[in-house]
C-alpha cells in the first residue's frame, strides 16, 4: 500500500527516445562540502534510465500510485507475469530508495 514518491530535489525529463535523464545536485551539507574539497565533485551529475520499463516506473512514482498499481501497469503493458513484475518493481524501487532518488509514503 506504500506509494513511491520521487525526490523533490531532483530534476528529470523524458526524452523523445523514451529515456529518462535525472539530474542529481551535489550535497550541500557539511559532508558534501568536505568531500568536494578532497575529490572535486561536480555540482550536478546525471543518471540516465535507458530501459523502457525503468523509465515507465520512474514516471509513475508520483505519490499517487501504489506499488500494486505500478505492478498492474507493467503486467498489462509489457505482458509480464505478476511475479516477474513484482520482482522487477520491488528490486528497482529498492535500488532507487537506497540512492535516495525515491521515498515511500505509507498510509496509516
């Protein structure tokens, strides 16, 4: 029943070719500033989701759709079995969550 929500600090756009380009700004806290002194980290970096399924899942992570809705969408549009869609979606969202690109809104 949780709803994935994209990080509001990120900018993203979907290209005509179906790829999603996510722009990730450098951390502005003290740890980010110290790391920048030693490693010369760029102000922004880009992550490209060139997989059609990943781009679709990213575009649906708007806080209005539950994980179940996303799985249903993949089953219908990509002719996946329910198990294949569940495994793909949960693993992809887990990776996005670890990288702090998405968060999860949970209803009480």
